[in-house]
C-alpha cells in the first residue's frame, strides 16, 4: 500500500514539472540596454581659441558630458584648420579673433574642404558685422563666451543634429545687419584709416584717390551709419565689428 502511494506522488511531481512555463531567454536588445550599449554616440569636439585658460575651461566642461569627447585643441586659426583636416570632428568651437588666421578665415578654409562641417563661433564679440560675416562664411552656431554652460552644451547637440543655433538677441542683430545698408569695401578702407587718425588728404594719398572722393566716402559713411562725427563713426564701426583697432 505504501509503495502505491509513493508511485502516485512521483507521477504528480513529474506532471507539475512538465506544466511549468518554459524559461524565457533575454533578447540581445534588452541585454544591450542593461549594459549601456544604447547610450547616445559621442560627439567629437575640436576647440580653437588663442587663450589657454578658455581652452582648458571648455575641455573640463565638455569632458564631463557622457555624450561628448574633445579630440583636439588649437591655439590659432591655422592650427585649427590643420587639426580639423586630421580629425574631422563632429563639431568645432571656433573663436572669432585669433592669430595667424582669424575665425572667419579658418571657417572658410574648413568648409572649402567639407561644406557640411558643423562649426560654432564662440566669441566675446557680438557686433552685427561679426555675426553676419560668421554666418555668411558657414557657421551653424554663434554664441558668446558668457552664455550659460547648458546653453553651450545644447548648442553643440543641436548643431550636431543638423540645426542652426543663434540666440534670439543675436539673431535680431543679424536681421538688422541684413536689412540695413552695407558699407562698400572702399568705405571700410576709409573707415580703417579714419580710425588711425588720418586726415582726408592722408587717406586720399594712402588709397590713391582724390581728397574730394574721400569727402564723398566720409559723407556716405556718416549717412549709412547714422552718425555725425568721425569719432562716433569709428566707435560705432568698432562695436559692430566693421573694423578692429
């Protein structure tokens, strides 16, 4: 009798095991998500600025982000072009005023090699002419160095994604520059010499034009810039980025 009971118990255990649900295997996708393989790809960034303190600060800030990597640092525009050709970064942060080759010059050379290059101008200059020249040369972003940290990080990600990033107040200056009457190259030349304190006669000699022609250019400059004196014209031109002292 006892033997019969043991056989019955054994059959019940076998049946219970066979009725258990089959063990599920974990899909490769789920495994990847747990191991972190689905993180955003790293954005490689090249930094170009002639101030080492600025470069060091940017490197420290960017390397803290899980989705960004700094692949090079340049101290001048020429070095920036060379490093870009070597590394082909996803995004380049470019200062506007640098030795050997300025930011706009470097921008043009880089985009000459690859018109799809994503470049952000990061500078202290907010003149409408500065912004206009950078965007015209192909910059995808324009930020001031006093911008909040997260604004810079957001700009890098947006430009990497194919967007254009120009803050509203800078875009307004750009719109004003585009809609306004631009100075001619000759008028810019006259302005530069005015900034050096040259008289009309000296400007004429330097540019091989008559003193009367210089007076006509000065009058046109005053009208286009809405100023009434040479001092005001030079100050206005410097602030806007038309000339550099």
